[in-house]
C-alpha cells in the first residue's frame, strides 16, 4: 500500500504479558519514528531510526520498551511485562531523510492492558 | 529543548464561523512547523506546513504563517464546516529530527 501500515489495530494484553507491535513504513522512507498517544493527549516521542540505526531512544519510558528495525524497513516495538500505564495508542511514522519533511503516520495500535 | 504550546480546547463553533487556534513554540535554530489533524476514528494527517520564517502554509481553506518574531504558527480558517470537526495538533521538527507536538485542540462545528 501507499501509506504506513501498523498491526495489530487493537491489542488487549493481561498485565505482565509481552506484546509486539509491527510497523511497515512507506517504501523508501529512511526515517521511522514511534510515538505513544495517551487518551486526550498529543503524541509523545518514543524512539527514532534512520535506516537500521536507532539514533534516539530517549523517549522510551523504561527498559521494558524495546524497538528494532533490523533491515531498515519494517520495525517492531516490543513491550515486556506490560503494565496498566502502558495502555495507549502507539503510532508509527515514516519520512524521507530531510528534517523539513513531514512525518506520515499509520493509524496506530490501540493497546489495552487489563 | 523544543516545545509547542497550543490553546486548550475544546472549541465549539457554528458553521461558517471564523476559526483561530493559537500555537507558539520554543526551539533552537530554525525548525519546520506543521499542523496535523486527527478526525474521529482516524490517524494523524498532515494539514499544512511551513519550513522557514514568513512562509504561509495552506490547505483545505486552512492557513498558518510562520512568524519568527513572535514564535507563532496560528491556524486560521475563514468559514468552518461541520466536516472540520476534529482534533488539531501543532508540531515542530528541528535539527533533532523528531517531531514535537502540542497537546491538541478539539474543534466541534455545529450546523
């Protein structure tokens, strides 16, 4: 497809379970970002890749959060031992390599931890 | 660090009213500025952008001008429609690459 694709669209996890969220960026986009959006809030930055290199992971809230992009295309955000405060929409975005380019967002994965 | 402050909502208007959503920013260097829109049940979409001072971004009747002297990027539309009901996010992207968002302003337009 032409846009950023995320799966699953919805995920319900019991507290303590591990989850993996997938992002397929727009073909050819060098940069890939993960954001967390709590209900009624703006998206908060989690981490950023340029190709396969993770250049900034300053937004990851704890060492339970891990992201990878091993071949510089598809990315996975993994959350270990999920907690209720992890419930949010996780957004993936991609862009060409210019810092003036807008980010193109996927529809997100809504994670609910029960 | 870079930050964005936008007016708190919610904003409720009647159809054909004039819209202004204020946005100011703090940044080092010369960031690019964006407005994103999130319609109910949908993902974030780029509405408009401006990459340097005095640039005006426009799309779908919306406009915003990059004002370096006032560090502002206010969103305006002369005549809103019911279909404009959504959450609007001001954002900036500077040399650090990541996009920094404001908290969002929910707009409801009544017929």
